[in-house]
C-alpha cells in the first residue's frame, strides 16, 4: 500500500463542496432539494466574456503563455486595481493563477515557514486553515463576536500576535459571515499590522458584492507601508460569474510576485490561455453586468432578512450580512431537541436532519469554525429561497 505523507493525509475535504454534491445527488434522484449551500453566483457568465473566449479559440490562442500570466491580462489587472481601488501596481507585481484558491495557496507557500503562526479571524473560509497546515503553519483562530458583526478588532489582533506570527488572513467582504469592514476599521487593523511588520493576505474575492451603499476598501489602501506588507487576492469567479473558468490573481510586492511566479512555473504553468482572454474581456469590458448581478443579490438579501426577521419568535436569529451572498443563521437554540426521535447535535446534525427531512441543503457552521450557525447562501432564485426558508421554519417547529 502506498504510504501517504503527513502533509496530505491530514487535509479535510472541502465540506461545502461535499454538501453540494450530496444535494446534487438527491436532485438527480428526482427529489426537490433546495440548496442554500451554493458558493457561486447562479447567473450565466456574461455573453461578451463567453464571446471573447470563442474568439480566442478561433484565433488560435491555444498555446502556452507566460507562467505568471498573459502580459495583457496582468496590465488589465493593474488597470483594475487603479480604477477600483486607487492602487498602483506594475505587471511584474501580478500573478494570474487557477482561481483565487490557487492564489491563496501560492501566497501562503511564499510567506509561511514551518511552525509559523497564521492569524485567522473566525468564522473563516474553510480553505484557509487547510492551506496553512499544508505548508507547516499553525492556524491561530481569533473568535469574533456576533455583537461586533463578526469583525476582528485591533485589540484582538494585537493580542494574537506573537514572535511566531507571519501572516494575517483577512477577508472582507467575508465568506461565511457577509461582514464588510469599514475604511476606519481597516485603517485601525492596518496600524497594528504596520507596527508589527505583519504580512496580510487580503482575500477580496467578494469585492463587488457589497450592499446598502457600502464600498469596499482594500487594506493595501491604508498606507504605502501597509501596501508593502499586503498580498491582495482577487479574481473573476464571483464578480463575473466565472467560477468554472478558474482564474484568480494576486498583487504583491515585486519580490513576492517574482518568487510566486517561479513556483507556479513548475507547479501549473499558465492558467488556461482561453480563460485568460475571457478574463481580459471581463476586466476591460462593460461592467454593467456586474452591477446587475449585485442588484439581484441585493434584492434577495433584503427578502432573506425580511423573512428571517419574521422567524425571531421561534428562536431563529441571524447576523446582518453586508456583503458576499451568505448569511449566518443562528440555530443553536434547537440543539438537544429531537426530530423523528433523533437528537440534534451541533450544526452538522442540524444540517443533516434538515436535508433528510425537509430536503434543504445548508452548510454547517462548524465547517467555518462556528458551531452555533448554519450558513445560507442566497445565490438561488427568490422563489426557491422563500420556499426553502419556509421549510427551515417547518423543520424548527417540528423539533421537540
Ligand atoms: N476566497 C473566498 C472567501 C471564497 O469564498 C472563494 C470561493 O468560494 C475563493 C476565495 C476562491 O475562489 P475561486 O473559485 O476563484 O478559487
């Protein structure tokens, strides 16, 4: 039998993908499952982007390109960072990777040494700790509070930093909580990071999905010193409904981008060339489709909150999300109750029973480091969403 390395044998499979797979199986078997587990926009990739890919193929742009990305695309990323974030980068500071996930892996590989501590505010996106551990790092979770909208405070950050800390993984807008940090909140965190010379991996994948007139602020904008300590990760998956195309990017100080480019040149070489041409159109073309998608999510978010506000009397509560397309529904009041003779144990038990009995898929909060919640995505139609929320209510009322 082949003996596995310690490095890979401890990695947990992505639970969000596992839940989606289970609900897809049930759907395929003809069951009317409502899936709140989705982690991707339910919109088609805009036509101009698809057309750009077709054109690239017709023109024969189907060969290898530079490992760190098509020069024109790196330029387009620089133009985007200037246009949307007021940040100046050179193409040599950009690496195009196979999705934001790959960019995160690259960034951690470049900065985290064996035994280093990496601060991860909790609840967190479940990939962060797995990637950190893969490179021998030690995730150091900092619990955020519901009362503070699941946001890390400068005091908490200060307290978590030790001589072994090499990185903070910061995610605004946040998956799973929907938290969006304000400019002031980010500036206060940046002050602590600069004082300690702490590198920040800033995951800005949901940048375009913010509501109520809020705007996204990148921690790299806080000061030139902070920019020198920041690795921005972003991509086209969520903003342009391009999850299956697999393209993300990072922007970093030149020496970091150079090292990551070399690493990637041996690991994967360039991202699919056709996808890179499609992403070029996404970044440079008409941005109206992004605004339209955001408006649709904004409407669903309001409806979701309106319906959930009506469930407070039965013990369901939530923390108001300000961005991304997720809400954390607090369900721990139901733990210990019974459903069809089975005791509900934690968020996993709650989600499993909910799926079995009401055919509603949701992601257990334990996957994100918060066992008191389940995560509901509103990347599904309004009708399905309302129907699904009604089923969750039914399920809760049935618990004895
Ligand atoms: N960062 C966060 C917070 C995410 O939720 C995701 C995807 O779910 C990613 C990064 C990775 O995105 P991609 O599909 O581009 O790899």
